[in-house]
């Protein structure tokens, strides 16, 4: 079909299912991954109404002329079994009225990206943090004091340094045991992003190229200032550490308003709109494939020297504000993205 230049070549190699829909809501292209997921050939799907092949999931704040996305949704296909996918629909700029639909298949148990999916690991971390803080931190102060009394020079310094390091680790673990609700208010996220960026460039990200791609019309978010600042610092630190072995380290901070973006707070529960998006992207190698699914669990780290608490704390604080954080490897060339999705402040 001459009206579809390059679609087959463009989407054939993508690792996700893609459907291209024309202005009359008819399917004009489906890649190999879409054929596998929907159990239908492109030849059969082409020309049919989308609703006959793949009913769209509901999206409460979907607006005409905008794309939308729904995460971890179940769709009953007319010609096959129910599928659980991340569904996103975007306008094609060079084909007015046409859209591209991507479908990311969701595994039966999902750890990355679901609002309520990491509750058990968070509770386990909370209990472990409270117990360890109580059992370890008090004796540490005694060890530190005794070491200083020894006045044995280099050995004393080593003991004190290691005690301080362990105490700092436990301080971080104690963040998990704080179950008090965060005070949430309407905030402009840009001053917080700017502050975190300045801190990063003055310290742990010195020498790293840091680019900003912002949506200037982004509305205020419903957040906690201190929590979001801590999240941003942790994400930038994680990105800076991930690029240490890269010849030309780059970090990109982007913001966007995602019309129709929603997730389920609990399996089968009502969907919650989360349209405020903040992404921290780096050109590092990404997490090893065998731990990517568990990246937000405590004590899981892709670096030998990592403690596995930074992203776990990011996850906890984000969920405390009613949002989610996701990890992805995407783009050409492939880069690592940590994506925050947050609620919009009430108008």
C-alpha cells in the first residue's frame, strides 16, 4: 500500500507489538510481534476495524487528538485469549489522523512498574530496617567510642571509618521503616529538578553532559517536595554511576504530560491517572538482564559496590506520593530510562 511508506521496515525489528491505525480506525500494519501476541497474521488484520481485533482499554481522561497509555491492563481479544499488556497509543505526526499502538506483554507476576505490585517487598524491607536499626546501631556507637579511646593511629581510623559507614547504611535503611503518610501539596516540579541538577553537577555528576528536554506547559503535581527532591538526587546519582565506564557520559532529563496515562492501584481495582512524567535517561549499559525485573527490590544492585537501597527508596517514596517508577531500556541507540509517573495537583 503506497500510503504506508517504510512502516514494515521501521517496525519489523522492534521487540514489542506494534499496530498502525489509519484515520478510519482500520489496521494498516502489524509487525511480527503483534502477529504473535494476537495470534493473527497481518494479512488477516489489515483493513479491519481495530475494535474487531483489539478493543481499546478504558482511559478516563483520554482527549481527542492526543495519545494515551494504560499500564498493566487486561484486554479480551475477540479472536484469542485475554492478554495483559501495557497499551499505548500515539499520533503519527506525518500522517494526520493515523496512530501507532504499542503493546508490551506483561508477565503473570510483575515487579517493575505496577503501583501496588511491590508492596510485599516494601513491607519486608520496612520490617528488616526497623529490626536491624534497633539491634545494630546502638552497639555501633559503643564500638566507635572504644576505638577512639585506643588511639592506635591508622587502625583506629579504619575502625571509626567503617563504623561510620555502617551507621550511614542503617540510616538509609531506616527510611523504609517510616510508615507515616507524606504531606502532599501542589508543587511546581521544575525548581526541584533544577536544584537536584545543580547538586549533581557540583558533585557526583561532575563532568557528565546533562541535557534538559522539558514540557514548558506542565501543570503542578501533587507531591511532597522533600520526597521528590530525594528521588531526583537518587536517580541522577544512579545515572551518573551507570555512565562511569562510558567514554562520552550523557544524562537526559525530560518531562511530559501524558494524556490518558493511568495505572491500577491494586490488581482489578480502579485506575488512577498519573499524567505527570519525569524521566532520567543515561547512556550507560543498563542493569544485567537477570536482575532488571527486581531492580526496585531492596539489596538488589547491578554494581558490585552497590548496596541495592537507592532505587528501592525511590520506589517507596514514589508510591508514598501515589505514583510509580519504571525501568526501561529503549530508544535508538538503546539507553536506560527511569520514569516517574505522578498525579496532577487538583485544579
